[in-house]
C-alpha cells in the first residue's frame, strides 16, 4: 500500500505548497505588470512566460545549472549547509517555475479587465492602496485568479520533466505520481501504473469540477425606473 500512498503524499504536499507560492508570486507579478507601462514590459513579460514554452527538461537543466555547484546560487546556500538538488524542496521549485506563467498570465489578464475608474473613485474617497486592492481589485479579478489557481493545481500535479531532472526519483522524498507512473510502467508493473493514473485523473477531474462550482453566477441587471415610459409601471 505504501507504494501507492507515498507518491500520492509527495504529490499532494508538492501541489499544495506550489499552489500557495505560485499564487502569491503570480498575483504580485501580475498586479505590477498590469500597471507597468515602461519600455522593458515586453522583455519582462517574455521572461515570466518563458518557462511555459520551454521543454520541461530544459527548465530542469536550467535549475540544475542555477542551483548546482557551479551555479550562482550555490555560494549563497553552501555556507548554510543547504543543497536543494535531489530534495523535496526541489520538487516545489520545479513545479513553481513551470506553473508560474499560468498563474501570471490569467491573473494579469484579469487585472487588466478591472475598471480603473472604480479603483480611482475608492482612492478619492480615502481608501488606501491595500484596501483598494483587497476589497475592489481582487474581488473583480476573482474569476480569472481562480482559473489560474486551478490550472496551477493541475499543472503541478502533472509536472514530470523538470522535477525528474532537478529533484530525481527518490521514493518517499521526490517520487511524485507522474514519476511513479513512468517508472512503474516501464518497469513492467502496469497495474500499479494504472492505479496511480486513476488517482491523478480523480484529483484533476475534482479540481475542474470545483472550478465550475466556484465560478460566480452572473448577476441580473438592476431595474432602472427612469427607463420605464410614463404611464407604465413595473410588475
């Protein structure tokens, strides 16, 4: 039973942590870029979206070069005794890098659709930036942000290439469901691969169904008395 529960537990931990980290980073970056209009906007936009178009193995190699012994991050982590390669945090980093563009793109699109006049009116009435963001911007952008969050959950659950290269296949530590399915199938254990695949399908389908239920229902247009012709009355 542990051969089924161990990859599931590693995946659930990775997905939960990745979703939280990606949500914070993605929303912050999207909010900033939705209001930024400098010359470097296309360049920054391209950097943020780049992991989405790169093969996962290339992302994994880039992470190895960044956090490896000859990478720029190694001198900062080595004195602290921290080695991220082939560790559980590496699974989170891999999934976060791959999922970030999805959260960033959906949140940025949602923020750009928010009417800035509403935000300006709130500021005129004395509301601070944080209050405007939390009480006006975020609720108006909620559908797009929720969609991005669900996409991150699904993408983090299915992440394979970057995780395998950066975190490896260590049972109980870095072996996620996709990695376990891959090695089970090519190791001749097709039944285990099918059971694990069924688990992934159930989790993915549940996340999609939750998104459908969490979508806000469209509001009916408010009745405007001044549009009713004289002599008529609403029923």
